[in-house]
């Protein structure tokens, strides 16, 4: 259902509906007709489950939410709020001080309600901001420093091939484009998270998946299997969780550095 | 820290260029520019149309990032200089009109806080690695779209038309190249900061039109839009989340700038259907929509089609509206056709 997909907080839905009703009641006859017609046509064309069923066969269903961007509901709510405030401020039946007090009360009440019922980007910033200029995990920044030194040992124009845990995969290539991450997005998103069979993406994904189990889960599969995968994937650098020294030695890896949470091995 | 300061310089230079272009395009294409925010937005859309016209041929005939950067840089410089010579300091005449007692500074302050909040948001999504990784690969390999960040930057034999038809990421990669800033810094600070700034401009334009063209109400409306956006964390598909968190993606621009501006232009047309300046504004927004974001491919034509259909019925001017709407969404339709054909018959690099 389209409604279950996109409505996360009922507060915004409620505010949008109230704003729409206010607007319809308040508008003059001509714009009201136009607004209702537009809303009706848009609802028939896009905002219903039948259209969702048809269009999601043509386009990626995960992209359907983009159609909702043509309803700028945040601006709609802001418009109605300001309109109410202007109406009160211009109401000559009330004393000026009372009008100002009422506008202030409405604004405080509105934002107070939002503060109580919604999370805000300020809290999100405070709780999650990583304190370095790259806005990246410290492990990733530390790995970049290790890699910078290690790349001097690689022939010119050769891109090192990496097997990494998910957190490194997600961020490392946003800092360093001069490498190839073998345990890629497909491994962590489609295969591991969504549970698809690696073979769907090609035979090589069985190897990539196996390597991701070593890097991400810290498990130690049969060493010959992993050695084969390392060879076929031509892995130069492997990043694993700390505490796997013995296993990595058996695989033939040489530790070239550590970050806060991971150890970096050269093959 | 030096990288971030270079990013600030990049934003200032970029804003200066789009302000100058906005004036030139407004005059040349008969688009009404009642205030600075509209001038900036028109310039932004104009720059992206221009970039698309140059980036697409370069991409398919001589895919070289440094060549593209030099070529586009020279062309942009010549055009900017041309506009400055033709109109002289008139290009900045809207700047002195922005002041409106304390409201201007209050909006500026809240806008700055919003930018600060946005650039500090962390988002470690799978899309982050794709988009920023792709921009990194442009500079590392000196080629657009030949590496696949979904596959750890392996060589990509097929042109990814679902991204390559927009010049958004190539443009910001070129900015990183010109100003010597790491791509991740460009993505997290420059692109996101600019997105919030342009959203402020969009909100001002909307407020100005909706409240009887009074600047004080436009500022109040912008303040309210900023204030409301701060509390929209839970709406992960909404414009505020796209702008504040995923603003380094073209989606953020589509949700917070292109789509609301398209709706504003359509409302202006509905109010004055015979005013050709409104149609010109819609045209420039629609034409720039796909260069700015591939997400606009279907979204903007749908919005124009819905409003066009309603206007046809309401005003009973079938061909008048149909022709103009068709003209506006023509580039989107052409690029969409290219994209759909490309899905059926994938194009490999080199023919």
C-alpha cells in the first residue's frame, strides 16, 4: 500500500490535511476549483494503489516516493501558519498587544508541539556528528593514512584491491578513489542484507561473499577456500576485525597497520 | 580545515557566477527577476542547462574530465565576462534590495544555522558510497562514469544512462578539481550547504508570490519553512531529509529546489495564463530539471502534465496550454526516451 510506504509520522499527515482544509475554505472560488482539480487529477494519476501497482512495474518501485515531492507539504503548512498569523495581526477588532500575544502564542504552541512530537536535526547532529572534517568514521580516516604509505609499494598506476568490512566499504571509496573494493556494495546490500543468492550476480560473488564473512563477521572458514578466493579476486589488502592474527597468518597475510577497530593485512 | 575553507571559496565563486548568469538569462529570456533569490535561482537553472549541452557531447565523444573542466571553464568564463560587459554592474542591482529591517539578518542567521546543521549530518547509506565514490572515480581515472562504485570501482563497460544523462555529479567533481578540494568535502559541505541555501531562495520566491509580493512576508515565510524543516527528521522520503541529510545527492536538489520551483511556476501560470514570462520561467526550470537531477525525469513532466490538464479543462484553451507544456517538458521526454532505449539496448563505451 502506498500509504503504509510513505507516511512515517501521523503529525505531518494531520498538519497537511488541516492546512489543505484551511486553504480550501479560505481560497476564493476560482483558485479553489483549480486546487481541487489539480489534487483530484494527481490523486487519480499517482496517489493511489492501482497507479502504484502499474507504475512500479515501469519504474523502480523504490523511486515512487519522488512523485510526492511535487506536493510541498512543508511549505503548505508554513503558508497556512503565516496566513493565520497575518489574519490575526491585521484583525482590528482586537487590541494590538493582544494580537501580538496571540501570534506569539500560536507560533510557540506550533513549534512546541513539533519539539515534543518530532525529532529534530539539531539533536541528530549532536548525537551523531563524527568529529573530523571528513565527517567519516575515524577507522576510515586511519585506514586512508595506512593506505597512503602502503601505496608507495605498489607499481605505478596499479590500483590495490581491497577486501573490507561493511563500514569501510561504505566510506573508504568516498575518500580514496584509487583502489578497488572487491567486497562491494552488491555483496553487503543485495546479498547479505537482502538475502539474494550470490550466483545471481556472477560466479565471482561466491568468493566476494566468502571474503565478506571473514572481514565483517570475523569467522574463519576453511583456509584453502579463503586462499582460493583471495587468489581469484587478486586481493592485495584485507581489513579484518582485531584478534584474528593467527588466522590471517595462516592465510599468508602480513599486518601493515591497525585502526581503532580493525587490523590491515597485505597479501 | 583548509579544505573546508576552499569549499567556502568555491561556494562564493559559484554563487557569484550564477548571480551574474541569472541576470543575463533573465534579461535575454524575458524572465521576471523581482528580487535577488529569483535571479540566483534562474542563474542556477541556466548554468545547468548550459552544462548539460556541453557535458553530454564531451561524455560521448571525448570522455576526459580534465579536458571537460578546461573547456567548460573557458566557456563559462567568456559568457560570464560577456554578461558583465553587456550589463555592467546592473547585474548586482537586485543585491541592494534584499534588506528588510531585521528580518533579513534573522533569515540569514537561521539560514546559516541550517547550513551548519546540514553539513554536520552524517549519513552512511549505501548511496553515499555510490555517488561520492563515483565522483572520486571521475578524478582518479580522468573519465566520467567508466567505473562502477556499486562494484567497488571496477571498470564499467556500459554507459550508466540512469545517471550519465545528468551533469550534476560531473559538475561538482569538476568543482573539486578546480578548487583542489577532496570530493568527500565537496559532497558533504559544498553540495549540501548549497542545497540548503538554494532551498532558502526557493522559499523566499514562494513567500514573495504567495503573500502579495511583500518582502517582509517573504522573509517570514522563509523563516517558517526553515523552522518547519528542522523537525522533519522522521520523514525520510520528504524534502527536508533529502536536503539536510542527502543534500549531497541530486535528489536533495530535486526535492528542495526543482520541484517546489516548478510548482511555483505552475501556480504563477494558473494565476496569469497569458503572461509569457511565467511560461519562460517554467521552461527554464523544466529544462534544467534533468541536468540537475535524474529524479526529475518523470516527476517534473507529471507535475506539468497534471497542471496542464487542469488548465486545459478550466480555461478551455487546449492547444495554447498543450503546446507550451509540451515545449517545457520536451528535453525531459527526449532524455527519458534515450534512457528507456538505453535500457533495452545498452551502450558500451567507444560505440
